[in-house]
C-alpha cells in the first residue's frame, strides 16, 4: 500500500503556533493592501459592469429573493461565498474585503500543513505558507470580490488533504477531498482538473486496484453530491432547453481566446463580431484558415502564462495593486520567478520522493492546461500559485541540506542543468510573448481571388479579394439578416510608406451605411503589422467582416463599399479623417459587389389570377405567376404584377424586357428594366425565395388586340435566356385589348 503508517512529522504546540502566526501575517498583509486600496484605488468600490460588481449585485439579489432566476451564467460559488460573508459582516465593502482577505490567509495555513506533509520538515511547511502569504499578486487578488479567493483556498485544502492521504489513507478524507473539489468547481469550473490530479495520485501511490477504485469512487460521489444541486436547478430552470452543468460560460469564451484575431489576453476582436452560430464550428473555421497562426498563438499564451506579466480583466493588478500599495511594490517576487523555483522544487522532489515529483509535475501541467483554452490573465493564474509555492518550498530544505554538508558537487550535478534548462525555456517563452503570432506576407493571390488592381495614394494597392466558404454571403450576393459578411483582402505597397492607412468595409443602401467595420490596415489580426512596416512588393492578406443588423432593409439591393483613409492628429478623440482617393476610379470608395438582405423564413402570399405558371428562363428564373389586365383604355398606363423565383444563385445581372405586339406582329410598346427598377438585381436573388415585381407602361392609342411577351437578357452581351416554347427567348403571357 502507498502510505507510511504514521504522520511523517511529530508536531509541537510551537509548530502550531508558528503556523497560526503565518496565517496572521498573511491576514495582516492583506489588511494593509485593503487600506492602501481604500485610500488610492478608484476600483475599490466595484465599478459598474465589472465581474466583481456582478457578483456583488447577484448577492444582493439573492437577499432580495430575485436570484437565481434561471440557469446559472456566472459561477454560483462566488455569489454564495459573498452571501455568507454579507450575513456575517453586513454590506460594507471594506468589511467584506477583510472577509475575503481572511479566506486568503487561511489558504496559507493549509499550505503550511501541506508543506509539512510534503517535505517532512518544519521549515518546509513554514516556507510554503510564507511564500503564499507574501506572493504579491495572490495577496492582491484575495482582497477582491472575485473567484480567486475561494479558488486559492480550495486548492490549498485539496493539496493538504491529498498529501495527508499519502501519510495515512482514510475514506473520510477522500470524501472530504471530493466535497471540497466540488465546491471549488462551483467557483472555478476549470478546476475540475483537481479531481483528475487526485486520481493520478492514487494511481501513482497505491499498488492495490481495489483501493484505487474505492477512494476514487468515494471522492467522486461526494464531488457529485456538491455539484448536483446546481446542475439539477439548471435543468429545472431551463424548462426543457439545454442547460449547463455549472454555468453557461463556455465555448463563447474559448472562441474569444483563440479566434483568428485573438491576442492571447481578453479582448473583443473583429472575429467575435462575425460568429453566426456555433462557437466551436467558428473556431474550427479559423483554425483551417491559418493553422500556423493558431500554433503560434498557443505558444504566445504559454509564454504569457509562465511570464511575469499579469494582464488584467475588469481589475488590473498593476493599476489597482502596485500603483496604490507600497507593500506590493516592495515584494520582489513574480510568477516567472515562482515558476522557476517551483519547477526546480519538482527536481528536488525527484531525488527524494519520485512519485510525488511526477505528481506535482502533472498537477502544474493540469492547472496550466485548464487555463489554456481561455485567455491568459493574472486572475486565472492564481490557483496555480498554490502548488508552485509548495514545490518551491520543497526546494529550500533540499538545497540547505546539501549546503550544510558542503556537497557542492552534488548540488551542481543535480541542479545546474535543470536550472539552465528552465531559464532557457522561460526566456524562449518570453520571446514568444513579444514576437508571436507573426504576420507574414503570402506568396501570391489564390486562384479563387477576384483581381482588382486598385491603387490609393499612388502606393497602396488592393490586388484583389476573395470570398470564404464559411461566410457564403459574398459568394451568393444575398444573405439572411443578422448574418455576417466576411471577405479576405490582399494588399501591397509599391514603395516604403510612412503612413498607417485605415480601411472601411461597409454595406450601403440608398446612401446610408447599414453596417460595416473600420480598422487600420494590417491591424485586424494580432500582432498588428501596419502599412508603415510593410516591405514593398510583398502581399499581405487579412480577413475583414461585419454582422448585418436585424433592422437591415429587406429585399433591397445595396453596395459593399470599400474605402481607404488616413487619420491625422495625436489625440484619438479629435483625429482628422482624410479620405484617400482610389485610382483609376478617382473616388473615395469602390464597390466590391451588390448585396441584398432577406428574411428567409418569410413566405409571400401569391398574387391573383395566374395566366402563366412555372415558365423557366434558362434554368435560372421561374415566372411563378403573372397578373395583368385583360383590357385597357387607349393611351393609359397599366401595371403588370409578376411573381419570380430563382432556381439557383445567378451571378449575372439580367434585364427584364416586356414587348407589346400588334396583330401584324409589329412591336408597338417596350419596357426594358432590371428588377424592381434596379433596386434588386438578379445577382442578389436567393434560390426559391418568392419575389414580387411590377412593371408599368403606356398602352397604344390605337384600339385593338395586342399580345404581351416578356423575357430576360444579359445587358452586357444582349444574349437572351431561353424559355420553353419560344425560339427567340420571348414568352407569350397573354392578350391585352385596347378598347376606345
């Protein structure tokens, strides 16, 4: 069996007293930070719209009886933590920050115990607790109304219980470990990896499969008992719809962190604005667009995780922590240093307790992997600080023993190469933060690109553009409202430029911009590489798009317009916009194509009597119905109503003609017009969508019987679309009598 028969260290009251002093020190440091922030941090009172304000507001709503009111979107554990804290100390922001500080300090106490269990040395436990007590970023975040405080406390308790199990195996501790893991999951869902780590520890330390299964099952049952009420509530509140196990934050955040424009930190990228449905499908599309960029983005995120950088989200450690607290500025410890010593501590464990060394390496990687699907920020890294502080504390007794025994050669042999490898790895990952993903030119225009050769300012050239299969609107020329329009543009500069040009891509109907996007050219996707950094002759591609709003004009053709402009002035709020004219058009913008928007769930009512039905022109356009008068007075205007259907996407814009022929076969009246007076060209018709049109013309002054024909032709070639029963592309649709 795995475990030694007794607790590995005989503790005295003095040891317990020292542990309590570490907890008090941790609490005192956090109290200092709370007072520093109260005096100088504008975000001390949770700003509206931030995560901490949301948790605060939900706790108030719980007390008022108006929450929960549906499946949990935010992690409920933090809300209930605040509810309990408010029940103890009221609704004072300062007092509640002291409660969170106390919870953060208690985590240090559990880490003291975990350090004793891991190192079997008193100073190992003291070092572990002190490292967590003084680590400045965790010190700061455990004064906030965020998930970091209960998450750090939960991880510390789980580590303490897991290591206690390595000293003496007991079912009640496995049950407690599962329950604490469940509570931690309710606070931070990604920390479900803690149970996987516990399972790995059982496998590594126990040689009896029945015991492995028993303790894994007990812990899992108690974990499920904690999580199940939340899941059952979500199921009930969903009323038959899909529901989350804990909270509904999921693939949307994963896509935000890994899309084709993502930075590796939390940001609202242009790609986020062009997701029409499933976020997982959108992510797979972006991966196919540029697999190399995805790999480089993950390397950058890995570098961000293991670096000293603490990017903020709603709350910023640098602005609300170091900037206002001299204590935080005075502590020379950051995540990169902690990671270095933490991983070197794993090496130290490998010389003494190899299985635990393997387990801690796996735990570090599991916590890292649980963050990687999201963006990397200081908040998300905080649970990882707990095991890193613990293994860093394991390094200190090992080094002290070798130094005390003057075993310098052994010390160098064991630690010099791993230390050098860690330094090189951390340096390489730091390089990835600054350099990846790289913006690279493309070899040339792809075969499916639509060439343009339009030049702005005599030096910036739009070589062409292409449609993308996952956003079919540009290829079809039509789309459903609230769908995205996305294209890929190919740019080039003919000579070095010192201007950072901007581009707009917009959908314009009747001179009104309905939707669009404005960005600096080359800065759509991270890392930005703007035109002033381009090499002449190289081709740069970027994906640009926007979502069409629900109030877009329906069944009306508009233009996709693209223009280039410069911004002058240093003040972003007061910069001057200077349009740049396109050559050879000599215009501020060019039209890429026509586009029409439809409600594709809408079915039009049929018009009246049908005198012709299902006439097909060129296997493309169907005359579904026509309504025309049987007679008219001489010289008066008549209206013909038509119902059309397109059988397929029609890339050509066809012109409709109507001929009125007298009894001798002479053409006496004629109308040639694009559909709906050129407001809805055939290239923008969706297949099988019923469209109505009207044609008005003046009948002859001479009474008599006239025959009406209609048809379609290409305005460029004048070639008519064939129609069954006609040799000249004219369809006979009825007789009109002119009666005096």
